[in-house]
C-alpha cells in the first residue's frame, strides 16, 4: 500500500474566531499503481489533503503513511518523503526560475546529490516523457516558451525526481483544449509506462472520466464517495446536491434515454457515446 490515512483532521486558524475545519476524519487507502481522480467544489478540502501527502502541511491529528513511512511523526525527514511524492501545483510554470530548461529540470535531481551523468539521464528521460525535445530545447530559457510548454517543463522537473506518487492539482488549468488533451495524454502515458501512482485533482469531469480508474469525492472536508467512475457518475443527483456535475456526454446520454430511447446511458466518453448511438440507430433501421 503506497498511501494509508487514518482519522486525519486539519483545522485552519485553530482556537480563533476564524477557525475552519478543512479535513474531517479522513480515512483512505491507495494501492501502488492506482490512478485516482479527486473531485470536489472549491473549499471542499482537496488541496489541503494533497498538500499533506508530501508534508507541505504537517499532520495535526491522525496518521499518514507514505510507502510505509509515518509522516505524522515529527522526526520523519520530509526530504525523504518529497522524493517519494511529487506535487505539481496549479499553474506550475510560475515556479520556473532557472536560466535554461536543462537547469530547471535538473534542480531537483541535483539536490538529491546525484552525479552529473545521472542528472543528465534524468533530464533527458523527463523531457521525453512530457514531449519536449532535449537537443532543441535544453539551452533555451523556459520563459521563452508557450504556456503549454512551460507547463511541461514544470512537470518534467517533478518527474525527474522519479517519485512513486505523482500528485497533480489542476494541471491543465488555463490551457486551451489541445494543450489540455496533450498534457493529460502525457500524464496517462507516464502512468502506464512508469507504474507510478497518480492523484489527479480536477474540476473538469470530462478529464476525470477519460483517464482515472477510481474517484474520490470530497465535501466539507470529508470523503463522501469513493468508487469506480461509472458508479460515481451514476449518482448525478447526489453530485449536483454538493455542487458538482457529471461529464456532459454522460448527462446527454442519460437524458436521451429518459426520453424513451432504449440505449445504454452508462457512458463516460464521446467515443463510447458514438458507438452506442450507432448501435442503437442501426438496430432501429433493421426493426
């Protein structure tokens, strides 16, 4: 088990008039190699939870284990935990600071004390994973790149640390549809090839439906749903009651079925919907 959380609670501004409980008795187990989608409205506790995973926020009460290490203990070295859990924030390109792309991606591996040959190998591999050409771009300034390319450099800097868990907090925010699809495809390829555990935080239900294997739903600091994407998105009314939605194509298929069409509405993607509608329409032609 790569992540184990028992009775995790967190309160902002404790013992003040502004006290706010951000996490309320979180219990969670994540196996190695899972692809988790974490959803919830703004203020539900998602970011607070994922920032606990690499020690950016320290445990107040409860316990949190990463790859067997209890990071709720003060004596646990956070440097070791941050080698295991890579966290990519929303708009990660704002964290770029080196004069060349190579130096920016190499910063983390260099801090691990690796030799230059290993650092170079990691930079080359990370750039390849996120779709950046090493020879063409290594000496360029990251600030000369497009928004999508900057995002790739920032993600590559985390990937180069070879984490066992990769946490992405709204990694496609602000990108155009093509840029969003490319980033998600690269993250999925990394997941498939690298065998790492991925936690994807997103408000985009279409993105979540396309690639994750398990969804966690948060509301008011609690995990209120935990299951397969198809099972979660069947609970449309419950999701809407807490300010969330379902993928647009799933909503369309559910409403189309409600009008009397005998179709399978258990659909998550446009590709699935296309196949189901073709099957249905051909069946009616032959009737």
